[in-house]
């Protein structure tokens, strides 16, 4: 799809966040890694001027946490005695609570799947389920949640040594959680 790729000089005159902000939305970007990930790969920019109203990334840039991109190594991914994803989930919930009466757009990136042992992903499972249940309880009738991944498994023993590894790589996660009222209105 060359027509939808970023130009080679990586110019980005307008972000999707700009359109949502112009429509009155509060915007957030958060990630538990020390770069802008997908956004930085497509459109590098000065993080002093993010395209969102709120962003959270800096805590994961501490030298003890992100030396030489440690997220690609097998490790527990703890931050301040808690799993690395916990502060980001708390920030998401805080953002939604603070903007309870406003329209919001938030994009958060969790990096737990990027380590070959899957220990970090295992830490995420129960916390993500609890997080989604809490979002549903507090914001379900006005919130749509997209769970997506950029790719499936793509390295490590489960990719190299399992017959399903190659197939998993080409089947990234894409799930959408809609408010029940919306589903009833549009079956």
C-alpha cells in the first residue's frame, strides 16, 4: 500500500490527534517503552512537542530500565516494584476519569509481547483482563476499545520451534469492544 505510507522524508503535517482535538476531544498517547514506537518509526518528532494533550513515556526511559532496549531481553519488566504495564494502565484510567464528561481519544502501546520468553506477556494477561473489566464497569456505555497488535509472534522458541509460529506471525490481534447499547442499536 505505497499510497498510505509515510513520505520518505517522514514529514507529518497533520496527525489524527489534530483532527480529534479540533472536534473537541482530549487526546492521550502512552507507551511503556522509551521511544514513540510506531509513531516514531513512521514520523519522528521532537517529544517536547507531542501531538497529544497528554502523553506518558518518560518513566520508562530511566537508565536502569531501558539500557540498550532491554525490552527485547527475557526479564520481568518491573518498574518501581510493579509490572511495567501497571502505571500505564493507571494513567489510562485516570485520564478517562478526569475527562469523564468529555470526548476522548487515547492510544496506548504495551511492549510486553516483545521478549522471547513470554514471561512479560504472562504478567500482562490477568492485569489486562482486570483493566478491561474496570474500564467496562466505569465507562462501558461511552467507550469503544480496540485491541490490536502490529504482528503476531515473530521470534523465540515458540516462533522458530512450533509449527504454528509462522501462521501466528501473520495473524495479529484485532478485537473491538463496543458498548452494549451501540450493539443493540446496530445489530
